[in-house]
C-alpha cells in the first residue's frame, strides 16, 4: 500500500475517534448535570442536617413543623406548601417555584440574600464544602 493511502486511512480513523469522544463527552455532560449532588455522602449529610437544620426543621414524613417547616420531599415539592405551616409574606411572595436540588442548594447557602426578609434569614448559610452531602441527604428523604 502506498504511503499516502495509509496516511489518509490514519487521519480518517483519528477523526472518527475524535467524533466518538465528543459524542461521549456530550452524553456525560448532559447526564452529569441532572445528578449534580448524586456523589454526596448521605452519612455525612444527615450529620450536617442535624447540626445545621434540625434546630428549626424536621424532615421525616408527617413530622411536625418547628420554627421552620417540615422538609420531607423538599427537593421536589412546591415551595411554601408544608401543611399547617405559616410562612412569612416575604417568603410566599417570592418562593413560587417548585424546589429542585439546585434551587434548595442556592437558597440554603444564602437564605437572606435569596429571599430578603424571610424568617430563615437569621441562618448564615451552609458552607460550600457541606453542600453536596447535605443536598444528597435532603433529596433522599422523599
Ligand atoms: C434558625 C432556624 C432555621 C435554620 C437553622 C434553618 N432554617 Fe430553613 N427555614 C426556617 C424558616 C423560619 C423558614 C420559613 C421561611 C419563611 O417563611 O420566611 C425556612 C424555610 C426553609 C425552606 C423552604 C421550605 C418550604 O416549605 O418551601 C428550606 C428548603 C429550608 N428552610 C432549608 C433549610 C436547611 C436545609 C437548613 C439547614 C442547612 C435550614 N433550612 C436551616 C428556619 C431555619
């Protein structure tokens, strides 16, 4: 086989390999983004919840509200809908969304800045280093 033919063959193979790699990366990126907190450690998450949140929130199904609302199923339910809990006007006016893991994460790192005047504003926010484990734990309580 002449040299030039071999060279073309190699280039074709290389570009095919590159196409496959790009396709794989697209799939990995799309898949990965939906599972941003899937790597969180649940055992660490429950400890963070107890330390940072349990003073004001329960999370078991049917448990009572405290100073804050019960958080069962929080990463997939509509905001401000815990039965029997009286939310502040500031909160109900702004929090009209359905919670997702990402939305809960951005709220709990900075509650006062996300919804000014809401009743959780006294809480200074979760450290970035605790976020993955905490959100993975919250998402598992449903
Ligand atoms: C000092 C008490 C306090 C602490 C600590 C606290 N929260 Fe809250 N949280 C509240 C209150 C009060 C509200 C209701 C806000 C309002 O109505 O203005 C709330 C609301 C929420 C909501 C919205 C609930 C809903 O039903 O839509 C989420 C989510 C939440 N808190 C998560 C957390 C997490 C996670 C932690 C721990 C990292 C935490 N909170 C720590 C008091 C607290």
